[in-house]
C-alpha cells in the first residue's frame, strides 16, 4: 500500500514538503490518545531490549539525526516502534539553513541528497520541547545531536558547541558532537585530530554525566577513521557514530544529469551501505568492547541491522529508507530481528 502511495503521490511532491507532511502525521501519532494504540501494534519484542551507554533501549534500532531536527516528532517516532530518536542537528543559534530546494530524491538508488544546512529553531527552543518529552511516562531514549551555528566562525566553534551542550546535555539521554556534515562551511575540518581534541574535551566537560559521542564522515581515509576513534577513547567519550552522509557520487544508478541537477550536499541511503559497514569494522577494531559504536548509513532491512550488530555495533540507526518504506518500517525491522533471534534459539 505505501509503495503505491509513494510511487503515485509522494514521489511527485517536493521532497521537503513531503517530509513536513509526514512530520505532521507523526506528531499526531505522538499525542496521548493515539500513542498507546499505535505502540500496541508496533512495540518491539521484549527480547530486543538492548543496554548501551548505561541506558536501556526497547530495540537496538533507532532514528538517525536529521529526521526530527527540532524534537517535534520524537513521541510519534517512538509510537512507530523506534527504540531511540536522535534529534537535531541543533545549533546554539536558530537558523533557516540553506536556500530551497535543498532535498532531492535519487529514486533508482533509494537515496537522498540533502544540503539542508542545519535548519532548526535553536538550542533554547529544543530544550523546551525536550523538557516536555522527558515528562512523559513512556518514551524513546532521546539523543541530541549538536552542530556549529553557521554565523559562528570556525575559530570560535568550541564556545558555540559548549553553549549548546550546556543547554541540552541535562535534557538528553546522550549527546552527539556533529563535525561531519558537508553542508556547513568548514565543519568537516574540525575532524582533524589536532582541532578535534580541544573541542571534544570542552564539550565533554560541559556535558557532565551525559554520555557524549562524536559523529564522523564516511569520506575520511581509513587511517583518519582509526585516529579519530582512538582520540574519542582517549578523551573519555562514551562512543562514536559511524557514519554521516557522503560527498561521493560513485556507483549511482540514477541518471548522471539528475545527479548533477541535485548538486552539492550529503548523499544518504543504500549507496552508503558498504562504506558505512567498512567504517564500523575499522572503529570496532581499535576501540575497547565497552565503547559504544552506533552504525548508520544504508540500513534498509532487518538483515542490514543484524549485519551491523554482528560487525560490532551496539546500536543501529536509519533515516533515508524511512522515506521509501513508510511508517511501518521500524515495526518490520523489529519483527525481522525478533524472528532471527527466535530462529537462532531454535537451531541451538
């Protein structure tokens, strides 16, 4: 049913307008009369409960940052079966992001190009919504992803991140430093170890007892991936998220003219699957077992999630496939994971 709706209706809408329409529905699902009804259909099986970051997740599968930028849809996303919701990217200063159009579908690749530019209402507004979410008796684990405000010079980035962390860490179950989006000028340069260390140390101190992670790009060379992972451990972070979107356009099925028309931005979706899995393995090989690694990029099916868990991920996130597979995507993932666990138990 959703496939037909997507093919004949949603795919003809401007992608950003379609996203806003979907978010309106998701927000309604997060209202108290509807949430328990929907959750009754989508709730993950008890055997999927996962411990990571000192927290308990109903499922290892959650929503990556970028889908719910302002913490408006977290309750509805939990109702749909996601084990955690990472809101953001949130910046200290509210900003409109890049000019539209800034979101493009590459349907033959089940992919998306975005150059949103951290459009959000700012850390203070997000804090108000997070306070309300935390008052709910049942909710998803809430991660908060923070980035650099566009109007702030890269040289002043640390103070900007600290400002967001000070406001948001007390309201987050975990906090993420995003230095890997390709859509904020100069941001990815912060991934260099010599500039990243003081930034992470300052945000770590501001975050206090809230677990802190860093999110990295898939485009880093292997040795730099390993260097950032070792740095995260050395600085005392709780974990690392691998990976953000890619600036690569290699191996796409979409017509080259359509890809060129989409222009600059981060590519997400199925084409990122192989590299994201490679980066996960690189990170897992150089960090201790207790260090949390969250894998994201090209995840579509329960088999994809299982492959990430088998490769050492503690948690797995998705986003782009949600646009192509529809509102019951998380339920399908969770059911597939539970079925695989039960099948394995029977074989043993």
